[in-house]
C-alpha cells in the first residue's frame, strides 16, 4: 500500500477534471489525475474503428465553437491552435413518422410571431425549458420542433431541464473558425492535456473512498492504494461525487445527491460511403423515433466510409434493435453496416431550480480544500465545464503563490 503525497489530486479525467489539472499545473501545482475508465476525455469520446483503418466517429461531444474562450485559451497553451480543423457545413433533418423531413417544414410561423414577444419578458432563471420556450416560441412549435431539438442537444427529455442551463451566450473570437473539430476528433484535446510533462494521469484507476487526513485528504483507490493530498478536486458525475464526499463534506454530498443522472446508449455505425444513398447531413432530430438524436461524421467527409452516432435512452433497447432502428432512419438495412460499437454515456439530468442548488453547494464548499466541477453546473457544453473548472481552481488556489 502506497502513501504517496500530492499537493493536488483530481478525481475524474473528463474535460472538467483535465481542465482543473491543466489550470493547476500552469499555476505551478503538481497534480495527479485519477480516471476510472481506461481512457481520458469523458464525454469527449472519439471512437476509432481500428478494424477499418482507424476511421473515427464522435460518441459524445461533436463540435467546438469560437465562443469557447476558455477552451481556446487552453489550446493556445498547448500550441494546438494550428491543428483546428474546419467542419463542412451540413444541415439537420427531422425524423418523424418514420420519415426524414426538412426542419423548416415543422415550423408554425403564426404561432412563432404571436409568441415571440413573450420570450423577452420571461425570466429564464426561474423557468424550465418547456415553460420558457413553450411560451416564447409557441406551444405548437415547441411540440413539433424545438422540444425535440432541445432533447437532441442534451440527449434526454428537455421539458423540465432548467432553461438557463440550456444555452448561454458567450463572446465569439472572430479570428477562429465558428465551428471546428480536430484532425483525429475532439479526443485529441483531452489527450494533449493529459500528455503534459508536469501532469501525472492514471487511467484505469477508480476511487473507492475519500476520508479526512489532517488538513488534507486520504484517497483510497479501488485496488487498495492509499494516496494523500492537500487539495482535492472532484470531476465526476453527481451520484459518484455525492458518495465520495460523504465523509469529508456531508452537506455538499446531500445537495449533490439530489441531482439525477441520465444513462445514454450511443450506437456507433460505419457504412461504405459508396453504398449509402442518403445525402450528406449533420444529423437527425428525432420527434417520435426510438432514438433521442443522431449525429453524422459527414462534416469531415471520407472517400471510404460514413459514420453515425445514434443516441438512445439507456437500456431501452438491445443492440440489434438499436441498429435496426438506426438503419431504418438512414434508409438502409443492418446488413449494410460495415462495423458497429456501443458506448455508454452518463449525462446530468438537471431540473428547474438547479442554480439555487448550485449556490447552496458553493456555500457548503466555501472555505474547504475541496473543489467540485463537471458538466452539471452551468450547462453541459465543453465551455460550461471549463468555466466551472476555472472558477473552482481560482477558489481552491486563491491563497497559493503562482
């Protein structure tokens, strides 16, 4: 059993945890990142079909934007700005009644015109997505278009999701492509963060418990190793964070325990480009299909293959049924699938009033040596994650030189 001592340990190797670690090492704080999965990146998950020349499909996050200021600053730190790769513009289609349809065909213009003035009078911070956008865009529009579109964005029912956490306006950098990816997919970014020489990252290492240890913490891994640290950052889903905080921050643990988690089965499919007749598209917004949403790899065309990620509610269908449903939506059949894989994603299931809960959580954490970050604070975007991680870093290391 080891008793290694670290100034800072981060539990969770997704973009939130790696962002926290990046800010810490740039501040001169030696940091260890522990990630239970065999890979880093969390929801920034680029799946490679190794049996098909490494062709990749995004299984989670699928785009970055020039409004992601914290992310762009990190790419500048890592000398990755030159690797930013343009995405070719493609359009989304609706999938309704077993057919693909143009998005504009679902719009009710009179409903929109009559409702839109309300949007500017409503207090987004006090309302759910259904309450805010249903009133401000029109009930028919919400039912037939915007509700399904929002559900596609967060890969779960959006009605009770807090309206303020769905979209946040951010300043754009005009010197950067509006929407971009990386040459090997978005997982290039967390991989580059993890490879920094001053940062130690251990993948495949789960944490069993966290307990008080003097002014710091004792972290027990699932394989029995005990580590110690002066400061601790948790960047894990809320149910795991609540469990790990029980001994060291019980009030915070209780607040986090109220936050739900949605399980998502992402079915990844690869097709021969020449045999798939479907015109290129960005993805599918599902109105009444078995899947929540679908995103294609057509934004970065390949002469050999086309790839898709279909996101289904967790455990709702077996794999063969998921593949059949996805193929039907694409106008093809399962026998045309060249290769497939399934990835399980876990996303926060936020509800109206979430920001008030976060404020109570921040109050409970204030004055401690514990930071908590993730995609369940400001919103689910990459930039939302990094904004929270930066804020928590500044609080955690406010009194340390750097």
